[in-house]
C-alpha cells in the first residue's frame, strides 16, 4: 500500500517538475535587454512575473530600468534591463554592394614545413605554438598589417629570434620564433601562410541618414579556410551589379555573381565586422532610387510569425520585393545571425534562384511595412528555407540602439 502511494506521488510530481523546468528555461531565454516603444506597456502574467506589472515607460523621457523576473512571483530568475526607444526610421537596402576588407594584423591560414640547410624539416611557427586562426599583430614590437610587412620583418632579422604578438580567441599571447633558411629557395621562413584581405559581394540592409551608419550582410565575414571572424583594420563598400545566378538545389547552395562598379567612388567605410553583419559610415548614395522612403523598424515583440517580404536584387542593381513566410521566431538572449526561420514562397524568386542563395545575405525582411530583420543563411538541403537576424541586433551593433 505504501509503495502504491509513493508511486502515485512520484507520478504526480513528474509533470510538475517537467513544467517547472520548461518554465525555468523559458525565463532564461528572456533577453538581458528589452527594448520598448516610449509609452508602451511591458506586461507579465501569473506564471512568469515581472516586478512591475503593466510597467509603463513615460513618453516624456527615455528611461532605463531594471526589472526582476520571477517564476510564479516567488522564485527569482534573473534581472533584465528595460529601455524605452523612440520611433526609428531607416532607409531599406536590398541593393548589392561590393565589400573589400583589410584585416587587423595578418591571419594565419596554414602552417608549413621548411627544409633547412642540413636537411632538417621543421615548422618554426608550429614548434613555437602558433596555430591556424591566430592573428599576428606585432613582430619585434613592429605592427604588422600585411603579408609584405611580415616578410620584411623576417628578412630584416634573418635567423634572429622574433618576438611575435598574436591574438587568439580575444586573448593576447607572445610567441618566440626563429626563422630558418629554406634550402630550396635560400630565403628565411617561419613556416606559415597568412591572409591580410578579402573581398566579395553582399546585400545592404539599411542606411540611417541621421547617424550616417549603414549595415549589411547580417552575418560576419569569416576566413574561407579557417572560419575565423576577420578583424577589420579598414575596408570599404562600393557599388555592385548582379550579372548571373547559380540556382540553389538540394545539397548545393546557389549564388548571386556580381561585379564591382565605380570602384573609385566608395559608398562607405567599414569599421566593424560582428556576428550580425558589417557596419560603417556611408553616404546618401546608399539610398535606393526606387525604395527611397524611410521605413520604421520593428522591435522583437512586434514581429510575428506569418507573411512577410524580402527586398533583394537578383538582376542588375535594382531591388525588388518577394514574398516569404516567417515560420518561427527563435528566443535569443545574445545577438546572433539565426533569429528566425524564413521560407521563400514567391514563385518568381523560386523559379530563378531556387530560394535563398549566397550573396542574398543582408536582404531586408519587411513585415507590415516595418523592417524586422535581414536574411543571413540558407539550409543546404532546403534552399527555399533559411535564417534571418532580428533587426534589433543589427541596430545595436550599428550603435543606433543603446546597448
């Protein structure tokens, strides 16, 4: 009889424990910063409770308040910052842009062996602890910004030890490397390959005429060999024109092929490369001749699953609106390029591109005449489905929304 009672109690507690666990993780997904329109209410419910129910931000001034989140009003979970923001309008992009970046330092993309004069084969850099993905910042206290500068320092010191400052996972390290004279070509080497620049074509997301800031891509520019997010020393965006399309198929992502035009007149300078795109200062030539009216941005709590459109260019340099569906809004506590799942339903776009293709990243996502996000990735096995980033994250990285 006692065992039966215990079983009943256990089976009664299990659903409650599962429910509490689900609710706990749901509260954990609440972002650390919540943006609200001035005068908009922040409402809680009886399950996930805020310390101020029907919390109201006054229209007369911008407020920054801390709100405590609790489970059932009893179990404290976390604190979040609530910020009120005014209406924000930006010019939508959708136009292709050519991107050229020079990296901060030089990126190690591969290690190699050097055959010394006595026939010994070694990699001085590997033996010193340098790894693929490291960024070389200084050599003997001299800043390095190109592969040519690195070669010059190696040749100047020959077989002498080099004190090399590197960055790895945002940490600064010092390594000591002694160059070796290559038996084959009689040149001093340290046994690595580096990259100092990259270029490509993407799509402009928005331009803000007040701050003169632009945003594009919606995801970071990474090194093709290492996957490392490139740190920007300097860069620029220029006009681009789409000249051909490789249609996306299951297992084979498509691509928009573009060329740079009017390269002598850049559209802006790039100064940030983040998880959610590239950013910098631009000029009014970024405003599309067709979509030349500012559009209101939507905060996360204003976006809903359902019909939407993307503004993108698949021919020439003139953008066009295409129908999509926002299939799922994902919870994100921290910025990232995968905020929502989107599906292309526009027959014209599907027939020409197969769905989302490379080069389309950064295309604005518009819902109810508001800018809600940007296209970022495609699912390789489902070219009509991909991801988008919340516009809120991009506005924060552009320093238009206060972090």
